C-alpha cells in the first residue's frame, strides 16, 4: 500500500511510542471515583479513569484488575499518572507498578489527605504539575513499526465480513509486515473459526492455546447455564443478516489479517515482541478495548455494521463501516466509510489505502469521532463474585 509508513508520535523513555499525550487521573478502587472526577474537572488536559470493584476481589479477578490498572497507567499514550486511592497500601501497589515503566507518577490517598475535599485539592495540584511537564513534549516522526494496533468489532452485520473487517485486516497485514504489532481480540467471536486461526499459529503450542481459549469460553458459559452457541449472534447481528456464529466468526477473524499468530495473550497482558497476537478478551466492546489498552495498544480500528459509537478512553478508536445505510444514519460517529466496496465498485485495496492514511493521521493526532464527542468508556472484565 502507498498510504505511507510513518506517523508523528510521542517517544517515551522506554522506547515505546504513543499516539496521544494523556495525563491520567486513575482510580485504583471504586470508592474514590467521585474524587477522580472532581480532580479531572478542575485540571484541564487530564483523562479520568474510573473503575468498578477493585476491593473484595480475589484470585483471577484480583490479578486481572491489578494488571489492567498498571497496564492502563503504563500505556504509551500516557505521559503521566495521578493514582488516587482510599488508603496507601493498595494505592502504592498500583503506583509502583506504573512507576517501574518510567512514567511520571504521583499519588493521593483520601484517608491520608484528611477527607475528600483535601484529597481533591491535593490531587489537583499534583495533576496540574504533571500536565505542565507533559506539555513540554513534542511529536516526532516515527515508523509504522512503533504502532500497536488493537482490532475490534461491534454491531456486526453482513457488510462487516464483506467490507469493514477485511479492510482492517489489510491494515493489520501492513502494520505487521512493517514491523508493528496487532492485537486481535474477542475470543468468543472466534468460535467455529478457531481452526483457521490455529493453522496460522507460529508454533504447535500457540495453536493449542487458541483452541484452549475458545473451549474455556464455551465451558464457562455452560457452567453458568448458557449455551453461547445459542446466544450469539445477538439481536442486532441477526437484524443485520448474520445467521450463525460460524458466519459471524469468519467475518470477525478477517480483521486480524493473514499473518502468523505469535502468541495468545491473557486479558490486559502486554506482548513480548512484535507481529500479530491474539488477546483473550470478552466480546463486549468496552471490556475488550480496555484489555487492549491495558495491554499497550496505542490505536484501535473498530469495524461496525449496524452501528456502535463507543471508543476507548486512552486509545483513539477509528470507527470503520461498510454499511451505506449506517454511514448515512450515523455519519457523525463513523470515521472511515468503506461502503463503496459494496455500492460503487471501490476495490478493497483502494478502501484500505484510505483507511491506512486515516490510521496514520489519527496516530499523528487527528481526533476520532468518539474522542470529539467524549463517547469513551473503561470497563475491566471480571469473572467471579466479590467477597
């Protein structure tokens, strides 16, 4: 593709490159969410990340929450973090994990500050200091090999598998071929097509991981009395013309392109190298994108057929649509229209060229629709009850 192989990003101390220069006010437990919001309202150019739970979790959920919070604060799109907690032990555990990556980190705890009002005042001063320091940074021209692209879909229909997902798949191949990293998400969306992904595994061990991840999703659903094969496709998928989970999965995996799969990552796990990876995430978009962001994605390409407006809080989320009716009805929310593939004879290559240009522009600072309208959300996945 001729759309270019470079963008303007923020080079971090650890060598990773961000597409944004966020200062994050991060809640490490749900009981400080109001304090986080108040600090962010006072200090311009800060991004509040609020969470649910964070206390009373155990086992796998506790590990996932900790990994995700540290990962969000460590994302290359983040220049600095103010970690807000109720008490110091849990707060410093998250702050220390983020600090190990070289990020600027400050901490405020409500109990040590003397209550919420004092915590907001102290937090605002610390956040303001971080914002001023981050404003010194400037973008540098870097190659595509520094991109970490998460690929996602939501509100899928028949056009998703025909136009938007394959178009994103071509960008995935382009990024991988030029030394970058792509994270393919939504494990339950592989069901019925996992054997095709396994054929592209870099080793037999990775192939086994792919099969095991899909089998685990199905078994967990059955233990809870749900047959996921009867619950997917969901109603908006069916309205859009998808009839079976296999049909939906064949379209969904197309956004990962065609290159070898290096490994299967756990939720919010950072890849150890470059190339194409699978991240084992739930299908709902907010949970999935949060996992991608916590795993180091710096930009997300999101295919939608019948429409989905949500974006990630830290990663600019490019909405790609191949349904001409959706593009017309939801034009405010669509970043890249590839419906010409279906209605006007645009080739996949021509559409992919346009998407590549838009991807690199977004990487260089062009705002996406979800950023402009502040339609962004964070949701860390959980699997067990709270005690």
